[in-house]
C-alpha cells in the first residue's frame, strides 16, 4: 500500500505541473458572481402521490388485512 501511495504522489508531482502549464489553473468565480451553469449530480427521489381512500362499499385493490392464522385441527 505504501508503494502505491508513493507511486501516486510521484505521478502527481510530475503530471500536475505539466497539466497546469498546458491548461492553466482552474477558473475561480467570486461568490457574488457564480458560474452561469450549475449541474446537479443527484436529485433525491420524489415520493409517489398519496392514493385516495376508497369510499365505503367500494372494493379496494389492497388485500384485506389477515388476522392470526386459524388453528389447524387434525382429524381424529
């Protein structure tokens, strides 16, 4: 693991100055003047809308709530 970390640091020490010389430093915007485009990488999911309650006497697509299971009686 130490060898990998040293290798990464060596690559950065060599490549970072080359990349900065080629492209320049990254742009810095003042807080009062943000960049014109802001990209949102994650949008939290929205919950589904609530389902309307069925009126009395109408059938519901939900199965009826089952109570405790009936005891099984063995035939004599």
